[in-house]
C-alpha cells in the first residue's frame, strides 16, 4: 500500500520524514480501510516506513479491523531502500500469513515489481493497494498479483461494503 495524501513539502515541513497526512488524506485512508474490510483482507501485521505519513496511514488502517493487527515501523520500507535489501530485511516476518506493507513511491512500486518479477516499478497512486501472493519471504521466485486496486475503487467498496 502507498500512504495517503500528505501535506506538501515546503518551508513548513523542511524534514520530509515529518510530513503528516492531510485531513482529507486521513478521511480517504479510513474509506480505503473500509474497502479492505469489504474484500475480507485481514493482515496479521502491518509494516510501515518510519515516516509520519506512512505510520499514520498504517495506524488508520489497523483501527478499521475488529482484530487490530500490530503496526511495526521498518526502515526496510523507508525511501531509498533497494527492493532486494527490503525483501531480505523483511524475511524475519516470513511466518506471517498476511502482511500489509505501507510505503512510498517509487520504493513500494519497485518492491511490488520485484515480488512479481516485473522489470519496471508498478505505479501506485496514493492509497492504492496491491495484493501479491508469494511462497515465502524473501520469495524463491516470482509471486502472483491477486489484485491491484486504485484508491478511488477501494473508497467506493468501503461505502458499499
């Protein structure tokens, strides 16, 4: 998952890691979380970049579930981490059945591409979620995209689910 809409970078936010979600971003992430519930998604744990906007996104998604998954910051999902390094670092979560990773572009797109054996990063809009099935973590071969849903569709599912 890519984080929700955050405040713009600029003089008010000189440190990119500190930029929070906007009010609209928080509202949309709540709707996206409702869409994930409608799809019967139930992560065992949510791993998130340590940046504020990704942590806020992860926390809002976790709050939507009756059985709230633990939210764990992981430097492996921070901007600039190479996909192979991220996968190796995430290997310690191999026993989890369903992980939700919350990150940034282009990293989350490059990581998803690596998981499915694609050459180019997948394009994630803010709030988009891609479900990839893999055999183990790190994977021994390419995984399979189960679904890749843009945020607008997830929000719509959340309103009807």
